[in-house]
C-alpha cells in the first residue's frame, strides 16, 4: 500500500507539472506575434484572406477557449497540424527524435565514464597536482557558454585542422526503421563535434561530483577498516567506493540526459543538427504553435519519465532504498 500511495503521489505531481507547463507554454507562444502572417502571402493577401486564415486556424477564438480545445485534442493524441510543414505536429517531432536521441546518447556515453574516472582519480589523489588540475579544468569547462564552446570546436576541429565537418548529420544507415548517423563513418565524423560540445560540460560536472563523493567515502571508518584488513585499493574502489558514490552520479546522469534532450537547442542550431532542439527554434521563429506545443509536451514527458526511471534505479544501486520501501 505504501508503494502504491507513493506511485500515485508521483503520478499526481507529474500530471500537475505537465499541466503547468502546458499553460505557461501556451500563453507564452500565443503572446508572441501572429502566425497568420507566416501562412498567407502578406504582399498579395487581402483583409478577407487574413480573416479566413485566422478562422481556419482557430485563432479567432479567445485564448482560454483555444487552450481548452488544445487540451481536449491532446487527450486524444492530436496536437494539431503544423502551420508551416502541413504535417501532424507530434509526428513531425517524432521524426526529429532519433537525431536528438542519438546525439544525447553518444554525448552521455562519453561524459559518464570519463567524468567518473576523472573524479575517482582526483578524489583518491586529493591535494595532489593531478587533483588540482582536474578541479580547475572542470571549473573552466562548466563556466564556458555552450555557444562559445561549440564555435571553438568548429574553429579548431573543422576550420583550422579540417579534421571534422562543421555541421550537418552526414550519411546515415537504417536500423529498426530509423536513420542513424553512428552506423556510418561519415555520420560518426559529423557526430563528433556536437557530441563533444554536449559532453564536455557534463564530464566536468560528473567529475566534480565523483571527486567529492570519493573524498567523503575514502575518509569513512569502513574504508579504513577495509585497508586494515589488507584489501587491495582496486577492490576497495570497485566494491565499496564506487557503489557508494553511484547514487548521486546516476541522479545527475539522468537529469543531464533529460537536459540534453531538452536544451541541446544551441548546439543543434550551431551545428545544423536536425533534431528536436533545432525544430523548436525554427518553429518558434515561424510561430508554428502546434509544433512548439508538441515539442514542449514531449520534453516535459521525457523529463518526468527519466526522473521516474532514476528513482527506480535507486533501489538497484542502494539497498537502503529497498529496505525503506
């Protein structure tokens, strides 16, 4: 019963979060410009043409009524039709999902192990030159704006050296009915720079978290007892230190992965990566309201789902969570 009540509480919180997001997003996108002027030809359109387009898009209704109609359609899985692309809005978002999912996954597959290893090394050599170097480098990496980091990667990796392409997705190969860049060498080459732009700040964040956790665990009594028993440093690291610092690291990985899906807007725009972030920016500029709302809804649901998965993963990593449950 306790688990059921907790699950119901989480579901109600998720529902409230999605409702608030939809209200904020709907009011925000409806307060910026008039999408009718992007649909009709302003140079040749008459006032009657503009009025007909306004009625056809349902924009003649009050905002509160438009919102209620939007919620009613969302319940049935209908986010409307794109004003610009004339395609179902949610289907358009899903068509861009593989590109963003691929970019975020590759970036996190690089960031998680590299950041954890650097944090463990710095924590176990606390106060040494290696520790100070990793700490200062991580502070610098976290302080760099993503747009500047992306442009520097293009400058160094594409313009000055010519090793990598500066943008685009490159060649793709089909797998499970979707096109993926990582299945081809050309696609991997195109994927490298944008993945690094997303991975570098997360490497720094995970490294700092792993370092602080390692220092704390290494100073505890049970670690000293393990050393007194003659256990090797490697056994202590993998059997005791790493499991004890894994819970906060998994939390950060889950949240940052959701952040990559939601906020890779700058990186995708600079590298012309055809993902959800670039679609969101283009749709906001074109005032394509159905696509904007479909994208925001998907991002919110992804955040909620990732948080739920992280909570469930706690029970696997930390026996104390299972005992309390």
